[in-house]
C-alpha cells in the first residue's frame, strides 16, 4: 500500500502545518490574506481532499530518458473510451507580456493527482494526472501502489508546465489520422506530453522533438494538443493524413476544444458552444486578462458533472492555479515550481 498523508481536515485558516521537507504548496483561503504553506516529504502521496485530490513530489528516476530510446518499450495508457468529452484549452499573452495557459479537463469523475518531477537528465515540471483513467484503463491504483511503483505516474500527464514555461494539454478530437513509420519509435498520447515537459524549452523544441516519434493512441481516443511557452508562442498540433500539422496562433490568444482546427470551417467553430463563447469573449476584451479572469472564463465554459479541474498556468511566474470539481466560489489551490 502507498503511504498517504491526509491534510485537508487538519489545516485551519491560520498557521502552518509541517509534515517534513521544504515548503512547497501554498493554499489561499477565500477572503484571507495569509498562505497555508505545507512542508512535504518527497515520494509520499499527500491527500489534499480525501479520496479525491492528491499531491506527489517524485524524486526517484522514472527512466523516461531510457524509455524514449527503446523501440521495444510499451508503457502506454490503453483505454476504450466512450464519453461526452468537452475539454478546453486557452493560451493568452497579455499586454504586459505575461503568458497564461488555461485548461478545463472534462472527463469521468474520479481522483486527481498533482505531480512534480525533476529528472536527472531533464527539466523540472508540474503536471496533472487523472487517476480514474489510470485505474480503469491501465489497472494502476495509487491505493495499491508501493512507493517503488510511483514512477509509473510520470508517464501519464494530462496537462502540465515545466521550468522553462512550456505548457501542454491534450484534448479528444475524433478523426485524427496518425502515421505508421516503422523507422520511428511509437509513443502513447500521454507520453508525448511527458516528452515535451522533460526536454523542451519552447514551442519550437516541442515540435522538433515530436517529429522524431510516431503517435500511438492504443485503444484510447484520438487527441490533439495545445502547446504554449513563456514567450507567448502557441500552437495546436494535430495528425492529419499521417502528418503532424502545426496551427500557430495568429492573435495574442488561441483556443482549442474538441473539433479539428486544421482547415476548420466557420460552421465547425459555431458547432462548439465552448469554442464560440471563449472566442466571443476574447474578441471583446482582447488579451487584457489576468489569471483570475482566465479562470472565470474557464468557469463559463465548464460542464456540470464533467469538469474535473480548471487550471491556469502562469508560464512566467511558474505558478499553477487549480480549481477542483467546479468549486469556483472557493479560492484555487496554488502550486509553485
């Protein structure tokens, strides 16, 4: 069994709860100016909300550098998915050159994990892991994992940000046609995001890295991606007729939901109310939007019963603001790299 520490019930509105290690997680409570700072032990799962939201600072070697150079390796998340999916990603470069990345993850209800990794041969990152998908499609349960098995969690980020301000998120998008180049190693759709988080300093480096591998969806859904960086660059990456297509931002913001962006028609855009609402808002207010306003926009396009988390990544200041299960009336969790 994994060792878990429950803290949600133990933290009051003032003071500091000390577990051990170094201070890492500030939590701001509504209408309070103070931070709740939690010291933590590496390689132990901390339970932030009972049976629902967890934190893990993973310092052990998870071997991804070896894995990406091993064509015989197989660690992909295998899934057969039928769902009313509805994720949303938004990138914004504001007039002060602050780069923000917003993400709603809409999926089946279940556990969530915030994961910090710092591989010896890669970059430090913070990412979200959907524990429901791991348990139901790959048989991985944190309640049954030993600490020696925690490395498996690093292979399945659903969105995240690294120390260089590169952010990435995947979204279901039916109709992607991937390539089958026998000379390239296959990586799973979540592993592509780990590749970006561990080894890319900007959007261009993500594109260059991803060209070296073939996408393998396994039994999972077709997905496309939004990638953004601290310089304000943003792209949507899609697989069309076996080729990776790059759709770059043409404004200081970019939006993607669950339809193909490449050669999308105006009607395609209108058919997705979330895409239309975000674009209508940004066309009015422009890119003058801070992290709180971006979170409000994510709330506007969230879905009852489906939105598991709403994250705003501040790519310059290396912070992520996390709202769980549409609890927008509460202050978000704030994690800092």
